[in-house]
C-alpha cells in the first residue's frame, strides 16, 4: 500500500542518516470526519408528558411499581367482548423483572368517565414463560376513570385507579400475584373493536420472547 511504502522509505532514510522527505499520505476514507449520531430519545407513554403506571404487587412477584411517563411504553385500544378497552404498560427494566401489564376494563365508552368498573389484569414476565392472570373481570375493580381527548381524533388520555381483591394466578405452573392497588394514565385509541373474544392474549402484546 502507498502509505506503508512511504513510511518504510522515511524509516530507511532516517536509518542512513539522511533527512527524510515528508510524504503526504494519500486520502483515506477511514480518516474522513464522521457525522455525530443524534442521541435516541427515551420512549415515553404520552406526548403530553403526564402518563404513568403504579402498582403494588405481592406474592410470586414482590414489587412497588412507580413508572413515570419518560421511559414507559403504553398502548391502548377498544375491545368488544365484553365491550370496553384494553391498555398495556411496560418499561425497560433496571435490575428488576421485565414486566408487562395488560389491563382490560369492561363498560368503558369513548370519552366518558366511570366508577366501579370491572377489570381484568394480566402480568407477564417477559423473556420467560411466566404470566399471571385474573382470568376474568370479577377480581379487580376500578374506583374511578376519566378521559381527555388528545390531539388526534378518537384518541384519549385515560386515567384510572383501582384494586384487586383476589390474586392473579399463574397460567402455567404454580404461584399467584396480588395487585392490591394500581393506578395509571395511558392512551386509548377508539378504533373499531377487534374480534379476538376480549381475552387478554399475551402473544399479542409480545409477552413471551
């Protein structure tokens, strides 16, 4: 290569006591300036900055969840059996289990507030085959729920708080998790409801990697 040849000539001249002649290196693409890479913004639940998810877990998973808007991913959609909405919350873990929460709320209508609503809760430990579900909406209740339209049509910020009186049992194997309290603010898009029967399908939310 030209660069190696020039270097060798300079070294040989120096060894012989002669004054080496400066040789300009040939242009090399590897020395071209590299444009800086823009940092990747962390995921956030709501563009308005006021999303969150909090829950208290006991049993097979012991945790006090307190996820702020920044770094939390949330999704929401309408469902039809039973009529209502389904929301999910997850976050890149930091030394804790990689959890995904899926909450199905019965009786929720677009833009309307509500009280004493039934809830179906699923907890998925991502990267494993462990997940826990109430397997119905008779074990958890939402005390209060409010909605606020966001910028896009048929998209709402949904805020709710509730509790469970019975645990979510392991769908495979043994164990149970009691979510004594939960509260959240996330997004729901009221598109035409799906036809999956309304059950919380872990595969749909990327539960098992």
